[in-house]
C-alpha cells in the first residue's frame, strides 16, 4: 500500500503566451497579473526506483514504481532561495506560459528566480555556456529544460559534482545526475494526439488515414517522445495509419510554416491529418488554406496554448493535448523549494503531470488557468523578493511515502 500525504498549503497562478517577447521589469507585469487566491493540487504520477539507467522519463514510467497522486502548492520559503532556470528559448507560447507560472509562483513563495533562455533548439552551445555561467553564480539550484536529450548530460554531472542540485523541467534528459525530473509523458503526448485522430477518422467512416508530422527539432527529448507515441498508436490502431512524412526542425513559426508548405507540396493530395508541436500546428493553418485543402487536411496539436484555444474554437485546429505549461512550471519551482527546505521525506525520481485533451467538445468549459497565462501577459525573466518576514514552514511538511518506506 502506498500513501502520498501532504499537509494543506496555499496555491498560485496561471498563464498565456505571445510570440513577440518583451522583457519587462519584474515588478510591473508581475503586479499587473497577481496569482489567484487558490489552486487545486496538481494531478501527477510519482515514479520511484528501481529504474532503467540513463533512461528517459517515459522509460521511468515503464520501469519504475508508479504512484498516482497530487502535488499541492508548496508553502512559502523560509529564505529567499535563488534558482536559475535554463530554457531553450521563449519564442513560442508554451515557454512564455512557463515564465508566467514561474514568476507568479516565485512571488508567492518569496524566492528569487532568473530565467535564462538560449536562442533556440539550434543553440546548444549557448545553453551549455549559460549552464557554465549559472554554476559560477552561486545559485541554490538549477532547473534545466535541456535542448538535447543527451548532450546536456556532462554539464549536469559537473553541477552535481560541485554540490549544486539540478532539476529537469519539461524537456527530457537521460542524465542520472538530476535531482528530480518534472515533466509530462512525452510518449503520452503523441499517443493521445494520434488516438484522437484515429477516433475522429473512425467517426468519419475512414478505413485508412495518412499523417504528416511536424514535431519540432529532432534531437529534443520531447520530440522523440511525441513521434514514438504517435508511431505506437498508429501500429495499434484498428484502421491502417500511414505516417507519410516527418519534417523536423526548430519550433519557430516561419520555419515551421515553410516545412508545412513543403509537406503539402509533396503529399497534400494524400494527407488526411497534420500533427504538430505547440508552434508547429498553428504554422500549418495558412499553408493548408492556401493549398485549398482546409476541408481535407485536419490539424491536431501536441500542445495547448492561449492562441490554440482560439484555433480550436474556429476549427482551424481540431484538438490539442495539454501538458499544462503553467502547472508544470509552478510544480517545478515547488519541488525545488520543498527539496531545499528539507520538506521531502521520500524523493521521487520523476514527477509526471497528467495530460488532458482539448477539442471542440470541451473547449468552452476547460480550466485554462492550469495551462496558459492571462491575456496581455508579456514574459518576465527575473524576480527577486523584497524584504519580508520569513515564513514558517513546519506546518507545511511534505511527506512523499514510497513503497517499502
């Protein structure tokens, strides 16, 4: 029998995204968008050893001891801990949503946060350089969203050797030197999106379908998970599912639009669906319309953002999996603070936020506070708390009890 016990705590805030990025003083926009008074605990899977060595989060899901539970918001910190977050970029709505989750939660907890984005998924060297910088700036913890599933591993090992705890958020890594991974099932993203497509095809009476994938950059762990999940769903489908093309590349709007145009030029007459990442799926909308294929080619997204909600309402995108960007970001910071405060009795190897699916049937009643920033939010990359009375944390002790403890 496994128990996961948490004492009640306070909760935090939510998110949106705009592609145009302006970094504002932390006090201005943070005060404009205060966190809500209450948030429900986040439904998650806690995963404990034994685990596959040097595995992904989905490997952990397959091989570890999995416990369903919830993670309530952490108590305010007893001191203004300093945490660095390394993002691949903030060029698409998902990562902007994450900035909102982090900054609003840092305000609630009373801790300092610096978000350091690289220039994109082709800027691994830039992210490695930023990792070196933050290791020398005496942060209490580092949270990385790795550009590569493997190439970031040596720098993570270096940080651990220096006594700096490193956590993973969203993007996956095979490093065994991470303190805790906080993400969603990347395989599940592909599996859920593809199965939605299969159910839609069955409702339409189709006997076979052709898919084109625009998943994002090939070396990113989340992309590999999406593609593998899609392929597995295709293999197990009750109808024939052909993946006729996969075009990899950075998740920028212009580049993905060009890839969509090329895919339609090569396969447009045979395509039934395009599945794309958070920024890839919207990039396919105009090329599909320009090709005169809006009634034939249906678009489904691997991720949900504020703009995706409008696309689903308009019918330009049929459905999207929700990895809950704001919740992931809040959860990542809460896990770090509970660890630094010594509140965690039994530390999981991986925490996966449960996925949801949004389509035309639930788009008008879905709780977007768990996912997106408010309208008008512009990304903020830094927050430092002002002087305040230290919080008392004893009543917020977090107890994660694994099997056998």
